């Protein structure tokens, strides 16, 4: 019995020693400061809204990565930053009522180099009257030290118009 106990103790010590000699150990991943991530993403949303208010498709498109895909109601996904910019420019060209939108980060879930944002948006006319509102989700990837949107999806929470 004593020999068996000594063998088990020796085995456990050897296993511990071998495990501690592993030269491919990884440093523990630093915990993300979620308040900082949320603030960084809110800054991106505010820049998007400022670009929208200024009717500047380039400023809005800066939110997206070159390989982004954007999903919107009642249309096929828009693939790539260039196509997203074209869609935005077409929307801006049609909009003549002085509408502007505001975006608010509600939740952020992040780990490693990725983050998912859930938010709300409100569109108002030139008098400040709410004309549309909804929800969105955006997926971000940290590239070159900054978050950039690689996927987004948006839906209106207003009642559907008759015939839609």
C-alpha cells in the first residue's frame, strides 16, 4: 500500500513538473474594460450619426471595413464598403426633409479582438419630430488597434405601413 501511495505521489509530482516545464505557455488574456469598449463603440456611432447629418457618405462609410456586409430591411445584403457607400449615397440623395438619426449603444459583448453591439436608433425630421425608430446589431473586429464594423443589421420598430 505504501508503495502504491508513493508511486501516485511521485507520478503527480512528475506530471506537475513536466507541466511547469512547458515552454509554450500562453499569458493569460487581459480582461477587457467593457466601459472603454462601450465608449469606443459609442464614439463610432456618434461619428456615423454626424456623417449622416452632414449627408457625407464617406464619413458614414468610414464606420465599415472593406469586407463588411450590411443587412437592411426590404433589401438584399450589401456586400463590401464600396457598395455600402453607394447605398448610403443613394439614400442621402433621395432624402430632402432634413432628417437625422441618433444611435445609442445598449449592450456590448466583447472578447479578444471582437465585439457585438446592440443598440437603438431614432430618426427625427428637421423640427425634431420622431419619424422612425428601431434596433440594430453591429459586429466589430479590432484591426490596427481600433474597432471597425464588419457586419450590421438594422430593423425599424415602427408599425408597418399599409401594403407592406
